[in-house]
C-alpha cells in the first residue's frame, strides 16, 4: 500500500511540473490533497489496521502528505511571484500611459512679427500718445502730389534726390503721370486739401526709389511722415516732440542733434541726427547718424491747398523706419528686411 502512495507522489510531482496556471494548480490540489484524494481515502482506511501498522503507515502517509503540501506551496508561491511581477509591470504600463492634465502643454512655435512691424507699432503708439492721428496714403501717387505740390518742379535739381519708378500711362488722356511714391510727403498735401487745421497726423507707409541697392539702400523702404499744423507752432514744439519720441524709442541711450538742411517743401529745413552714448556696434560708435528730415511747412504748400494766408504754421518730418530699426536692433544690412530669411526673422 505504501509503495502505491510513493508512486502517487511521483506522478503528482510529474504533474505539478507541467502545471501552467492557478486553475490547474487548484485541480492538482483537489486531486492529490482533496477530501476524495487517494491520500485522504488512505487515512480513512487506517483504522482497519493494527495499532503498530497504523503508526508506521500513518507516519509514512504523513511524510508523503507533507511532501505534497510542500510541492503545492512551492508552486503556489511561484505563481504568486509571477503575479506580483505582472502587477507591477501593469502598473508601469499604466504609468507610461498616464496623462497628466496639469502638465504645461507643448509649445507650438508661434510666428514672429517682422522687426519693421514691431517698430511701426511702437512708433505709432508713441505718436498716438501725443495726440497724433494715423492716416494712410497710397503706394501709387501722381506726379503732382509726389513732386509739384511739394514745390519740386520738373527742372528742379532736388527732383534728382528722388529717383523715381514711373508707371506707364494707361492712355493718352491721363492728366498726371503716375509713379510709385518716393516718399510719404505727398500725403501732407492730400490731407491738407481735405482738412482744416488744427491737426497733427502721422503717415506710415512704403516708399520706392529706383536706385542701386547696398547695405543701406533698398528700392523699397518705409517712412513715417509727420505733420502738425496749428496757429502757433514752432520748431521748439518739433524739437520737444522729437526728443520725447526718440528718447523713449532708444531708451535714453542717445544724443540728438538738429542741423540745417534743405528740402523744397519746408523752410527752414532741418535734419535730425543721433549718436549712441553706448554704441552697440563699433560701426555706430561716436558717429552722428541721420535719421530724419524735417522743417517748418513752406507757406506755398498752404497756398497750394487753399488755406488762408498767414493764418497757419506747421512743421513736418519724415522718419526712415528701416534706419531706426537697424539702429535699434543692430541690424547691419537693410536688404535683410525683405530677404524673408527665417533665421533673421526668428530673432525678433
Ligand atoms: N520726404 C523727405 C525724403 O523722403 C523727408 C522729409 C524731409 C519729410 C523734410 C518731411 C520734411 O516731412 O519736412 O527724403
């Protein structure tokens, strides 16, 4: 009988080694350790033996039982360990898929404002704060507004200052020749024709000149024209406004100089220069740099637009926007503005 039990132990051992899951293990347990297992039945039969046999057989059977229990426990522990591992792997997996809604989002690269736009925005704000109204003109002008009305007649040597892109006439009936405006000054006339003083306006706009390009010349560029007309307007007012705007724009890092000059539509004519106190680049160091033309509006312009004689005074100015932007941001070449080079644009 006992050797039958030993056989049983052997098959039980073999079987448990191929048990793959907990369910099979449970079946194994029922088969070898359950109430109806051969071992249990054997224990029940023990009472039929004599006391000495009972003792001997009982001890053997207990040994086998213990071995079977050990086998079972060992396998069970194996499964348990595996389960723990799977559980922590699942946890890890969960962690990998975890979505933290409090995390800041991925930055979507934003586009940048063009440096000229930045400067336009800043300057129009500064002028706006001083009560200037913003007016816009057209890129295409007539010869009259661009030149004649500004006292620049055809044979006037000053016209050579503005090399012009002329537009082919549409037909022979066209009265005034058309051109791409060479400066924003024509809007002075257009505005005055329609408005009575007092007023203060600025005209931001694009201009064109037919000339060779280099680091400081482009065939297209931008100006901000200014015009202030009132009963008592003087150059002192002009100087104070220019000081105010430029000091704010360049964060006080400049000296300003006003110098005599000539433009046909103003009298006297003035040019404004700046010098950097702390030069960002050696190119600008200790150099006076011209940044705008200006002057008191010539009385003939008032006549041209039909204003009453001797009633009004005014000053006008024209700022080079590229020049100011180059100085502010230390840009070495005007051609960069229109190059569409993303490496350049990204810096602003
Ligand atoms: N229109 C001039 C130019 O393009 C600049 C200028 C000079 C504008 C004097 C003005 C002024 O309003 O008064 O060179």
